[in-house]
């Protein structure tokens, strides 16, 4: 005790102030570095998800056929590209025509919707309130800041695809490098954590792709029954934007409602009901059934993480917030919760009366 006190006395008050300031400066520098490079880590995560998809599909093929890994991987990549090309060949021409028609129609339908709102007392009040308060400009500013990208959309896609290609080709090279950063006695635990992360990401992305397909099919059937023009383009938009939790379905509904308003207001209300029903089925039945063995992420935590991550990384933060929070939850569970519970169980055994 006396020795500890004498060692503590070696540092003067001024030295302690400088040490504290140095620690604070180090933490601040790390946080600033994290903030400036976080968007790049998001792009790396996007590339990792692509690699997880191809590796997961290759493992499934290898398990079912007992073929060599490189054959399964070749079939995984080539099969996915051929499948995408086949879909484009089947519906690409019609989808392109409808997309072009939609892009030409949306400005006109927006003006028609605005005129319709101006013709109603409630609509006029809402428009005047928005204009007087400047909410429209604030919303536009927030929208543009949330949906900014790191290197532009094409640059970001190039980085994601390039990282995805390298990770798909040789994932063990990078996982081996990560494990070398861990002390030898902890490498077994690092293996377990990486395996858990890989399984969870694979299950999440395959489930998400299936949910996107189901949303596309249900939306296409519903819009077709309602006799909506450009139903294929609107359904494709709904399917793709379903990848983005919470905000994606809302964004997908906007063009559909605008097109429906050009027909009549009643159809617009029915379209809103259709999109809500499809999202209810996807969120409460389809996705939970697919990802029942996955670590569940509370919805409030997803939307909170989307808003926080979007402030750092814009569009990709909103899009990839779920896998980010899933990674964090798994790391906390594996590195903190499980060891703590294990120590607690050992303590109870040792102190059992």
C-alpha cells in the first residue's frame, strides 16, 4: 500500500494535468479519425456483404454436390450473373419503357397532386403551413444530407464491387490477417466470433434478398389487380427499396401514390393500403420466419442506428445500418455478455452452499 502511494507521489500535479490532456487529445483524435473514415468502412462492409452472398451460395452448392470449392464458387458467381441477365432479358425492355414513362410522368403527377391539394381546404392549410414555416427547405436539406454518398454513387459502387471481388476471391487471406492481430491465447475465440459473424451476415443477406423478391411479387400482383399503369416499374422500385429498412418502403410508396392520384384519389388511398399491407406481411411474417435463428434486432434500435449512422455516412449509413448494428450486437454478445455470464456461473458453482 505504501509502495503504491509512493509511486503515485512521483507524478506532480502539472504532470498529471499533462497526462490527462494527452489522453483526452488521443481520444479526440481517434474519434475525429473515426468520423472522417467511417463512410469508407461502410463501403468495405458493403463489399463484405457481396462476398458473404457469393461465398454462402458457393458453400450451399458445395454441400449439396460435394464439388470442389473453386467449381462451386464459379457456379455461384456465374449463375448469379446469368440469372440477373435472364431477368433483364425477360422483363428488361418492358421495365425500361415503364421506368422512362414514370420519369416523364412524375413531374406532371406531382403538379396534379399539388393542384388537387390546393382545391381542398385542408390541403391549402397544409401547404401554407409548410411554406410559412420553411419546413420544406429544412426537409430538403435533411434529405440531401442523409442521402449523400462518399465518392458519388458510381464511385461508391465501384469501391463496393472491387472490395467484394477481392473478398470473394480470397476471404481467408483477410480473416487470417485479422486473427494475427489477436494475442495467441485469444485466437480460438476470434475464430468463433468470425464464424458467428459470417453465419449471421449470410443468413441476413439471403433473407433480405428473398424478402425483396416477395415484396416485388406481392406489389406487382396488387398493382396489376388495381389496373395501375407502370405497375412493373413501381413493383421493381418497391422490391429494391425494401433493402432499406423503414425509409425504403416509404420512398417506394411516393411514386405509386402520385401515379394513383393521376387516376383518382380513391385509388391513391387503396394503393397506400396495399403498400402498408405488403410491408406488414414482410415485417411481421415473412422476414421473422426467414431469419428466426438470427440475432433479433429491435425495430426501435434499427431506426435509431439508421439516424445516427446516416449522420456520418449518408445514404449508405441508412442502407447498411441493420448489418452494422447486427455486427455490434454479436461482438458485444461474444466478447462481453457470454464471458460475463460464464464468470457468473463459475462464481455460483464455487459459492454454492
